[in-house]
């Protein structure tokens, strides 16, 4: 695991002194080592966090004659098998590192070397013979690649703040991406909140031959339903899924350093911990997060995490997050994320990552289960909405019970009518707590609305839903979330916040072979009646206490709505004061003040929207005003406990 960066410029302006500040900006991604490669037109750099082959894995990595150079971020879990096959073909290896297989795969298969990799990765490979640069990102987007092009010049890096250290890259707000952020709580690929800075989508590669920069897809997942003749029995699917889950977890236990797992007490992370415990001879180190403060106990999932930890006798650690921690770390988290997320689970993720960093250098996490096996409430909501759409208007009142599934819907009749009238892409967006089109229109100034020139966030979702190629509504939603929400929201958060404290996060539920298998499961084995993640839970029932399986899903709950009314209220007012809002010229200050007043009074819970606006202001201060010059420093210490 590490961070990578580089420049390809035929004008030969890729000087070594330009790469130094880029490398320094991501030392947190790799405090153990660094490496630089330079040719006439290209310079590559990396910071290394040593996980495998601690002494022999230095980068850049070369082929036998030095004509191919590589910098790499990630892990290749099938490298031993790949290496054995390459050795049979006559390739000679100089290290025991997983990274080295890529240069030899490139010699055999060219840019299609990525098709032979099973893991998480972002890498840049320079071929001195062809003068071609290959930059690639893994299938699901676990590891990031950001880039900008200026004519024939290509500048790329693992983090946006690293790009900004290059003198040719300027931080400017992308207004269309701002509109998307307000609707979605994140910015969908390939765009970022920075004008002219892009993110390479998952399963894509960049090929630069000196004349042009080509972006192309090398992999996609197909969500499809088996026919009556190809469908297996539930038991057969169950056996296959459990076999693949075990294989995926076992592959990710490959490490030369201490490792553990995040444990929320939910089905996904608990299942990963259960499988790890069965495979290891020593107790798994598990890390969980809880909260302190008035009303915080309603948000805590520690009792469930402790239940799993006790069941498998793990070496269990906990961190208790206070309102003071939230206040102290919010700015630092915003700096590490590069782009704002309207996600107040960030503080929990950061604090549990920091806790883990005191004990291990690598953790397994549970991301991906909801997107593959239909774990979110919005999937059930979409099923109800599709029924409502087919219901004649006089009978719509019979469907009012739908609203009880969604406490956010304070006006059931209006909400159901809106659901019935909205198209699928709009509904997909509106299941999230965010600025819907009416709220966004009220928030944005007339000048910004005019500059957007009709930009519609829903268009990206409509295109992705159509691209799924599925006739089943659930598979269309799962495909879209796997391509957008998962990499641009969850995986981006996970990568940035684990790497902020020099910890590697591995995601066993997102092995691409497992993803391909899950995508072809019958939809009714993902959402069976009212039970979401049906097939995965059948496996988990064999591994975990029933209370873990049957409890209500909470996600990563954090008591930020309470804190914004109490301890963090001054911070909210400081960031969202009318003077600052007016100076930025993006939002109507009166509307922001109304959101604050309604939240403070308890009339409504606007915490997600307000926290998103707070993060946006922090982002503008750190990246637009200061150009990401340095990381903020938190002033408090969290409380750790050992169970």
C-alpha cells in the first residue's frame, strides 16, 4: 500500500524538484519508504507503506532489463499463482513482492495485464521502448487515481491534494459538481469538485502514447437474472457463495505485518470477523467505535460489536468518540478527504482507523455487502414505489402504509404521489437525505443557478440505470450503486481515512470474482419478501448470534444531529455565518439560516444537509483559499478501551 504520482510531458518539464512537494503531501500514505523514477518525458513517484516483502519491495519495480518501470498502490492477492505461471514462461523475479508480477504480466500481455490481477490497485507503468504510459485502477475502485490533462501533459496522483502541489494545477470550484454534491452528498465519477481534475473510474485505464491520452474501460460487472433452465437451487447458491466468501477472506490475510478488522456489529463486518476467526490460530484484533454525550447511547452499536467479539474471543479494542472529538477532528478529516462528503460517519471511521493504527498496519473491513446483496432500505422503497406507480389514482390511498417505512416522509400522501410521478433516476437520488431539486433551487443564488444552465444530476443516474441492461429494478439499482455510490462515496471515504493514519484497508466482500458471482444471483435471493441481504444472512446465521442477524440496520450511526444543537453548535455557526455565505456567493444566506433555525428548534432534522454545507465551507477554506498547503492538527485525544 502506498501513494503514487507522476507527470508525462513531452515538453520535458517533469523535473525532479516538481515531484518532491507532491510526494511530501502524501507521506501519510507511505511513511516507510519512497521512490522516484525519471526518464526524458516522464517522472514517477511513490510513498510506501510496507505490508508484503518488507525489505525487498522497494519501488520503482523494473523488469529484467529495466525497460519497464512501475509504481504501485495496493495489493495483488493472486500474485503467487500469477508468478508461478510467469516463471514457467521464463520470467525471472528479483523480489518476493506482489508488485513485481505486474511488470512481467505487461511483458506478456501489454495493457491487458490488468485482466490477470485479482486485488486492489492503482499503478503507473512506463515502457521506455514504446514511450507509452499506462495508468490503471482496480475493478471496483478501492484504490483511487486522480488526474488532469493539459494538452499532451498528464499529471496523476493518489490524492487531489498531491496534484495541487504541481505548479500547473490550480484549485477551482466545479459548479456542476457542486450541484451534484448537494443532491447526492458526493461527486460521481469521472468529475470532482475541482474544475479540470478528474477521477479515473473503476475498471478503467489511461494509455498515453505521447500524442494523445486515451481513457478506456477494461472491466464491467453485469447484473443479470438466471433463466428458468440455468437457475440453481437456493442451497447450491448458498454453498457457492460461502465458498467464495471464505476464499476472498483467506486471500486477504496475506501479510507480513500485524493486522485486524473493523467490527461494527453489523452483518457484513461481523461475518468477515467470524471467517477470520475460523482461519487464524490467534485471536483476531477487532476495532469498534462508540459515543459519549447526552443522547449518544441511542446511536451506539457497541453492544452488538461486543457480542461478536465475545462470541469469537477476539482481541477487542474500542474508542469512545465525544462531541469534543468531533469538533477537534472535523477540519483535519476534511483535509484528508480532498472533497467534502455529507457523511457524519466520517468521524467514527477516522477515529476507529486511528485506534487501529496503534496496534496494526492492516485491517479487513465490511464495505460492499449492501450494494451486492441489497442491504439498503431504499431498495425495498423502490419496490413499493414501483407498485404505487401501477396503482390507479383513486386507490393510491391504500398504499399509505409505505410512508411508515420512511420516517423522513412527513407528508405521506404528497410523498407517495411524488414517488408515483417521478422517474426511476430521480427516485434513486431522492431516497437519500439530501437537497432535493426544490431545496437546491432555494439554496442556490440566482447567479449560480443561471451558470448551471440546466445541469441535471439525474442524467448521470439515468445513463447508468440504462447501461445496466437489466429488466429487473433491483439489479438496475445495485448496478448503479456499485458504479457510483460505492466507489465515489464509501470506498473513497475508506481509503482516505485509513490511509490518513497509515493503515491499509482491505475489502473482502469486493473481490471482483465474488462481485461477478453476486451480480448473477436471482434477485429474490438478495431481497426476499421484506428481508434484505437474504442469501448473505443465511450464511451469517451459521456463524453469528441471531441478535446480530435480525437487528435493525443502522449503518454507521453518529449523534451529529444532537451535537449540532449542543456542543458543536458554535462550530456550525462559525462555518455557516451569513457573512461567509454571502462572501462565497453560492448560497442564499437566508435559506441557510432557516435550515439552522429549524434544526436548532427541533422542528426538523437537517443535520445531513448542514454537515454537508459545513464540510463544503471547510473544503473551500482548505483547498480553494489555501491550495491544500498543510494538514490541520487536532487538539484532543480520544479515549481507548480494551475489552
